[in-house]
């Protein structure tokens, strides 16, 4: 059985030659990410303005989205599969795949339970959840 050295595992190779290169790359990556959100906002406004509601176009875009996401998820599953043994893999993947659905159900239930008090309370409730999560994570 090989001996695992955490220092050599985590510090054996570097993605960037220096700190400045990493800063530039991560800044560029963040800029591209935020720019894509800005484009999404513009296209949402443009769609409302032009009254462009084409279901075939919408479905086509979602098919392309699914095809593009299908290139990444097998890699994620392969990496996750290596972290857990074969006996516990089903439980881990079951919990992982169920967390989005359970979170959506609980989120809808919690939001609808305070909605009768007004939208402001719903927004405050969401802010309280975020604040509690940040305190739990120690931020």
C-alpha cells in the first residue's frame, strides 16, 4: 500500500507559474462569468421588448445546453467514484442527486409558508437563511 504524503499530493504541481498569472487568469475568468450574466440580462429584456416567444427555439437552446453539460458530468462522476468505495458509492450518488430536488421542495415550502405575510417577509426570510448559512460556515 503506497504511503500518501498530503504535501506532495496537494503541492506537487501548480496550475500557474506565479501568483500574478493566477490573479490575471482568475480575474479574466470572473469577468467572463459576469459578462455572460450581463448578456443574459440584456437578452431577457430584448425578448420582452421584441415579444420573441418561440417554443421551438427555446427547446433547441435547452437541447444544446444539455449536450454541452453532458460533456462535463461524466468526468465529475468518475472523479467522485474514485473518492468513495464501491460499497458506499450508491448511497453517495443517491444523496448527491437528491439534494437539488429536496432543496427545491423545501425552499418552495419555506417561501410559501411566509408568503402570506407579504413579499418583504419572504425576502427577509431568505436573507436570514443566507446569514445563518454564512455563520454556520464560519465566514
